[in-house]
């Protein structure tokens, strides 16, 4: 997935091998993509990643769904 246009994602050379992460965390962006693919709710994601706000999770899931829709 192309994370370059998601404002919540950053790539920091030397941080977690330069993989896309959610800004200010060490959580891989693709982790939210995987949770979304299996149909996890915002509450389920928040349980596993309490440092993420509900708003951030919603925005990430929306981004994932928009990317999937444009690829179809």
C-alpha cells in the first residue's frame, strides 16, 4: 500500500528499519491495514494499541479503504 499521501504516516530512516509507521509511534502502518482487512472494529484496534486515538484509527481505516477502492 502507498502510504505517502497519508498524513498520519511517516518514514524515519533508522527507525524500525525505515518502514512506514504511524507518526509519533513505532506502530507499523500496515498493522492497521491488517486489522482493517480482518474486519476489526475501532474499539478492538484501540484495545491492542491504546496509545492511538479513536480519531487516528478512524482516519487510518478510512485511508486504507479508500486505497483499496481505488485499486479495484
